[in-house]
C-alpha cells in the first residue's frame, strides 16, 4: 500500500506557502512615491501567486483523496468481506 506521508507533507508545505503569501498580500501598502499603477501591478502579482498556490493546494488535496479511494478499492479487491 502506498504511503500518504509524501503527498501529505507536500500538502502541508503548500499550506505553509499559502499562509506566508496571504500574510504578504495582506500587508501590501503603497510605498512613498510609488505610482498607483505600480502598486496595482504588485497587488496583482501577489494575487496571482496566491491563486496559483490555492490551485496547487486543491490539486494536491484531490490527488490525496484519489489515492485514498484507489487504496480502498484495492483493499476491497483483496478482502471482499470488507
């Protein structure tokens, strides 16, 4: 049976990255002398990064669930009484 330690660790790593990115996003402020356009660009850049991390987190979560379902199916095949 495949170990879920690696996928779970990857998910936790993604969640830590997501938390850090969210904190950075929440602390964004317009710098003295910065144009509104430049500030909007920085906000969008951080927003895009957050979105990509959220997508990666969802994909990893789905992969873990799929692996669990496949492992359960495999167990059912080996032990039909379950």
